[in-house]
C-alpha cells in the first residue's frame, strides 16, 4: 500500500516517516521509502551519514530512463518525450512491484539497512531555488508520480513517501495516489491550517486523510488538536528522546524507542492496513486519467506538441491481476 506523510515545514514529516519505515522494517515488511520533500532529509533520518546521503542517485536525473522503462511497448506513447508526469499506464506499459528488481530500482533505489531489515530508498534529489515553480521542480516529483501510477502493490507491501503539502501535489494529482495520507500537525494554528487546506482538496477525491499530532506535550495540546481536527485525529506523538539521540548521531537500537511512540506507530500501520481492504483500482485508474487530461490540457499538449489525451487506454485498469507488459 502507498502511504504519504505530509504537513507543514518542520512539523515532523521526515521524523515520523522514518520512524514508521523503521517500524515496518523491524516487523519484516517489505518497504520502498521515497523522499519527495523539498528538504531532502529522509536518508539522514534513516541513519545515512552525510556522504552516503549525498551519494544517493536522484530520481529527477533518471527521468528519461524511468519513462523509457515504464512506457515499454505501449503503442499510445510514441516516445519518452511525449510522456509527462501524469501519463497513465496502458496495454504494453511496464509496471513496477514493491518486491522485485527492475531497471528503475537499479538506477534510483539504494538499500538502507535498518534494525531488523533492509528497505529500498529513493530520493527525488535536492530542490534548488531555481526549481521551485518551474518545470524541473515538477519533473522531480513527477518521477515519483509516474512510479506510483505504474506501481502494483499488494497488501503487506509498503511504499512510504515523505513529501510537502505544497500546491504542486494538488495540481498534479499526487495527493490522490495514496491509500492513506498522514498529515503531521503540531498543536499550533499553523499546523492545523495546513490540515484544513489539505482536507479541502482531498474531499472531492475521497482521499483517506488522518492527522498525526506531533510534539504533543500535555492535555492542553491534545485538547487543542481534538477541538481543531475532531475525529480526523488518529494518534499523537510526544517529544522523543530516541529521536533526539539519533539526531546527535548516536542512534539507539530501534527496540529502545519509547513504548508510547511504538504504540503510535502500530496505530499508524493498523490504520493504513485497514484502507487496503477498501482499495478501488478502478477509481485509482480513473483519477490518474482525470489528472492526466487536466495536465494535458493546461500545459502538456502545448509543451509536447502532441494530443496527450490519446495516451489514455480506455480499457486499462491498473491492478494486481494486470501482468507487466513488454
Ligand atoms: N517527536 C519528536 N521528538 C523529538 N524531536 C522531534 C520529533 N518530531 C520532530 N522532531 C524534531 O523536529 C525537527 C523537525 O522535524 P522534521 O525534520 O521531521 O520535520 P519536517 O516536517 O520533515 O521538516 P521539513 O519541512 O524541514 O522537511 C527535527 O529536528 C526533528 O528531529
Ligand atoms: Mg522533512
């Protein structure tokens, strides 16, 4: 299943993503971790040192390879040049699976060993000031969106994405690509205002959104979050000495994580697992087509000089029964 951590800058998206990934790995679950945030810190939060994190390949720099692999022999996609971030798979496209080796993982994923298991880590690559608001920025998160739209994930398999709650994810449809979106919110007005904005976008698309309160210090914080987000509040996490020790470069064994935080991670997993039973591949496919047509019309057709609506394979539904083409 596909899980996103979103929220305001500094709310704890990376910290909670990394703890969740460690929790899954410790329980033996297969995990692909993706850093799609403007601030690329997931590698460090998973214990990589500066040199290791800097050496991670950037998905944004392998966009051509990703497109060429995914389009496979799909006759509706003439070349990688006409493939935009929302181009949906169809007959002949190659699909990705969580547990396999493929050229996309070879180029863009690196193994990270954690207590109890190894996960695959993919990163979009650092964003520069020049990226923000222009095409390169889109192409970086676009690489993630393409992969998600071509991914066939089963129950018990996890793709965990650390990302911003920025407007880019709303324009592209990225925010609809997850079985569960955890919105990390500190008990502050700014923290919950990001929640309200996200909820607004999410409502029309049936996005499963739950709030994870972070840095919650006492009953007053809890009351505030309850009052502001109501039943959307799933669980809260307090200050973690384990996290602080990790940030000092002295990571304790994961088993030493505070009991209350371990329980919170279990709650996150249970909530995510429960959504898989409601997974609707047809709706998932329909939404990717919806956003593709929207992007084609607003900029894609003009940029590529092609009619990108023709890329939609009307009979295609992504799902576990679809076998990889080409
Ligand atoms: N529960 C926690 N206990 C202790 N420290 C925490 C906790 N949550 C977050 N922090 C600390 O707060 C800081 C911000 O957290 P983090 O980097 O995870 O936020 P973010 O939302 O990913 O930020 P950005 O928007 O910059 O990517 C970090 O130094 C992190 O270690
Ligand atoms: Mg972060």
